[in-house]
């Protein structure tokens, strides 16, 4: 983990807040309350953030760098690139919401990257203390899932 104090993390989140759908529904005061529940993790270029099939216990947004999302194909050792994600993008939301299902793709750092992480147990603790904030965070995740599903449907219609 990179050393980042709560004030630096808060400043970074406030600077990116308009781009972060995850925090879109939160007031500035609510963002300040969730700062202690977040971690920032640095990944060097080429590092795996997570692998397809692993259990997912966190969701994160990219504060710096670029990530590549890859999915295995039916051909052994071959993967297809689903997306390249940059600053402000969310990663890991599917298995974070669908608790019993494993990660659906592998995510690798294309360059040195930093991800602000919200672990499932931290969200549970936060929701226990401030249920309305937990609901707003989940609404943000659902909104992101809806946007990505809509884009997937649009891409599929181009194929047919």
C-alpha cells in the first residue's frame, strides 16, 4: 500500500468526485465519513489486480494509471481484451455485488497504477454505522453496472 493520509485521499476524491459515479450520490460530508473505510493500493506495470475465477472481496476506482480487462476464450492461453480503463473508472464491481460468484475477468496494470479500494467488510461496517451512505454507494455501483450493460447491448447489436 502506498502511504497516503486521509487528507490526501480526501483531496483526491473531491477533485475527482464529479467523474466518480460511485460517489455521485454522496454529499461532501458523507464522502468525508467514508475516507477511513478506503485503502489505496499501488500496482506496478504488469501486475495482476485480480484474476478471472478468483473470489472478489473489493471494488475499486482507478486514481492513477491504466488497467486492462481480459477474458479467457475457448482457446487455451488466449484472452480477449474487454476494456482499457483509466482514471476514475470502477473495477471489480460484478463480483463485489454478486458475492458468491468469482471474478469474471482478469485485470492487469498497463502502467504503474493506484486504485482506491473499498473492501466488502468495510462496506458492511460503514453500512452498519450509516445505512443511508451504504445505500448510496450501492446505488452508484448499480448505476455503473447499468451503464456497462447498456454499452454491452449496444455492441452486441452492432454484430447482428
